[in-house]
């Protein structure tokens, strides 16, 4: 059994601990599997909501800054502009870290789901679906959303730095 399998399965509990010839045990394993899949889906939904929030905030901020920068910021102190830049970059860094955290959390959840599938009749996700997608290795076949998500905060940060340099030049 793999290290994850060793960590996942309680070896002191087996078919004999449940009434009937393994029926209740298998039903319990299936329910725990369903719960893990649901929780992974919820993490994905939270990640999506977080990305929507940060993307909306940054889109509005970028639009406002471009509109206001039409001449009103020309006489503003470099220190005030630098302070604003630091705030924007910190917010982009937080966004990047949150996206990375969700990605790592979901990776762990799907590894656990794969270990659960070792005890189920089918490897629906860990081998079949993920295998059909090439396990995310070939971007022409399937590009995992997290690969795109992690670049968006960096693109906004680069745009903010470029705008700052343009304003102080």
C-alpha cells in the first residue's frame, strides 16, 4: 500500500467490525468517498469565488487608475504613488498565495480521493478521467485552470509596476 494509503486507511477497522458480510463497511467507505469528493468540489467553488473577487477588484482598480491617470496623478508625490503601488502589489501577492494554497489543498484532496478509489470498483477520477486528460501534462490536450490562475495576479502586478514607472518618468 502507498504511503497515502497507509495514512488514509484505519487498519484496526475492517469488514468484520460492521454488521453483515462487509456491507456496512463498504457503505461507510462509499459515504466517506462521497464526502471527500463533495469537499474537493467545495474547495474548487471557493477558489472560483476568490478568483472572481480579486479579478473584479483588480479590473475596477485598473480601470479607475487608467481613467484618473489621464492627468490628475501627474503632480502626485512619488511617495504617495509608491505607497499605492505597494498596497496593490501586496494584494496581488495575497491573491497569488491564496490561489496556490487552494491548488495544493485540492491536490491533496484528489490524492485522498484516488486512495479511496483503491477500495472502490472503479477508478473514476484518479485513473480514468485524469488519465483521459493526460494528467495535465500536455496543454494541447488539457490545460489545468490553476496554471492560468497563477499568472493572472502576476500580470496585474506587472501592469501596476509598468503604470507606476510611466507615471514617475
